[in-house]
C-alpha cells in the first residue's frame, strides 16, 4: 500500500470518497461537488490536505488534515478532520498507516501535537482509537456554531 498527498488530478476520487463518507453517516451518497473540493484543497488559499491510501490503482481510504494555531504556547497542532477506510479494506492496517502518515506530516511541520474528534455514535472508530491506547479527553468539550 502507498499513501500519497492528493493532487488536483484526485478531485474526482475525493468527490466519490466524500459521497461514501456521507452515506456511512446516514446521508446522501451523492459525490461531493468537485469545484468545492478543488477550491478547498488546490485554490489560492488551501484549507486542508488529503492523503490517499492506494494499492496500485485501487483506493483504500483517505485522511484529511489541517493545521491549527496556536496550540500550546505559540506551537502549531495538526488536526485530523477525517479518517475513512472503505469497508472492504477495513481491519487490514490501512487506518493505522493513514494515522501514522498524518503524524509524520505533523512532525515534519514542527507541530507539537495531533488532535481529532470522533463521533460518540461511531463504535468502530472509538474501538480503533482505544486499540491504539488512546482515551478521549474529558477536559475539552466540543462545540459547533453554524455560520
């Protein structure tokens, strides 16, 4: 398996993957708007980076991340926004390798920590993180304000 940073040539792949993610969470499986993806990832002010896991030409999963500042003091953190492995490739080490690739990107960027959230109603994700020896933090409640 190979994990590479997405390029503009991957916009359609990412679009399809985001449709699968929406369906996984109970939404519409319609692929995401390629124009929105292109603007967010490859426009004048990219807001995220996507890593794609592939075996040859077969996509297995992806992770997306952004950088946050400030973290502790004036440090930077890397924020894992999405980690998703296609069902037929789960339990084969793909998620772990994607997590490590995001950690490596954070180390390379000089980040002091990696952060993420998981949905409380996603027992597979929670079990995966627990298997890595990680526990959810109780001291940082998550809030969301629609804009």
